[in-house]
C-alpha cells in the first residue's frame, strides 16, 4: 500500500524480494530487538538473499560500529559483512566533514560508532568542550550515558560551535520495551542552549544519500517499523517501502498517517518480503482486501466481512487514506481495529 494505496509490486503477485534489487533494512524493531532476532527474521532474510536480493542494514542507531553490527547479525544467523551496514554515524560524519577542515577536532557525545565514523573522514574525536573542538556531534550513547556528557555538549554549543546530530528518534526498541532514544538526548541540549542541530539520520536526505552511495541500489525497498523515520525517509527518497508491525508503529498510527508516513506495503514481519501483496480494490463504496471491506462511515471507519487481520488492516488503510486525502484521517477506527485484534 502506498500514497496511491498500491498493494502489489509491478507484476501482480510478484514477491517483493524479486521486484526490488536491494532491501534497505532497519535493524531495531525489524531484524532484532535488544540482543535477540525478531521471529521469522533469520529465515526470511536467508530466503531473500538466496533469491538474489542484496540485503543492506540501515540504522539510525549510531552507538555501534558497522563491524560490531555485522558480527552481531552473523551471530544471530544472518551472515553480514561490515560493508552491508550503514549507520547514521557514517551519514553525520560525512555531513560534518563537508563543513569543517580536514583533521579538525570534533566533540563527540555518543559511542564508539561515532568515533570510528569521524576518524574514517579524517576528523579527530575529542571528549571535552575545552579540547578546542570546531564542532559538536551527538549520537545515541546507550542507556548508561552519563548526564555530564549532555552538559559538555551544551557548553560547546552555547559557545556557538556548529552542532550535528546523528538522528532524532525520540525512542528506541529494546528487549524490555520502548526506551528513550537519541532524540530525547538531543532535546536536553536543545533546551539548555536554544540551538538547533543539523541532523543526518532518517528520514532526512543525508542518510538516504549515504545509503545509496554505499549500496549502489538501483531499485531499493526500504523496510522498517517506524513511520516517522523509515517510511518518511523512503518518501523523501522517492522509493518504495514495507512497514513491518514488529516494532514501534501500530494499526492506529497507520490509519492516521499523513501522506509522507504511508508505506507502500504493510505486513506482520519480514515474511512479507517473500510474497506478493494481496490486492486492495474499490468495492461497495469502500475498499476490499481478502474477505474484508472497509469504508468511511459517519465519523468512523467501518469494516465488514471476515478473514486475516492484515487484509482487514490493508482495506482500512485504503479507506482511511482516501478519506483523508493529503491530510490526516480523523475518523475513529478503534472498533474496526479491535475486531481485527490490532
């Protein structure tokens, strides 16, 4: 499903892994949560790879290096080279390097992933605002990031140094639930200084540029779990997207999505890469998918029929997005989603 409510790739019924040359996969909430693989991820990715699809892993999490991420994926049963991992640390390091002199010192508020990415661009990471940095770069530093690091960033930014952020995701999935992300930490520095950072990560163009430069993808499919980063990033890059419901986004958020947050396809998990998406077609003043028909009623979304929950959700999205046009659907979809168990 898409901004035009398209639910099949060109060549009706064709598997997504055959219709696209490269999958640009988010990690947290899509491939793994915490230290464990998400159900069906390992076998789905193996099948897609065996069919000739290039798999690239694109993450806004700037904490870990590509080598570390690749090793983790390999341990989970997903053989991965470091070159197949693209991080927001790499994207922001390129952004910084384009604006400061070669060999410049950069204050790092974050983890090893940022330091490695800056060194690859010929920049020198430093730890204090008193180390004569020419810029500040901030990325996710893990749950144990000391409060004093935010103060260090604030001192430097308040002096007028250019400030960069790897990403501004407010939350991050973990094995225990949803935790504060780098965006929450960026807000701390923004409140303290009144400044605004230059941001590299999804959904903004620097991350998409980094991804295409490193993968060489010609017909990419973005696969993610977040509407405001993965799906909006695909929208900004004018490429197709698959939303999987294994992470942050839920049915209610999907129905209320504005055009930039509407995925091309939606599925329960990464098995959706291996199949053709079912047809959603106009029917009876509404939209039909499988055994369900959805329509916009008096103040709410109505759902009739029976069948799989995902087919019902696809039909509801078509009805909601058509009713909303270029805006946000304000119709109540609660009863319909409850009927689907979503």
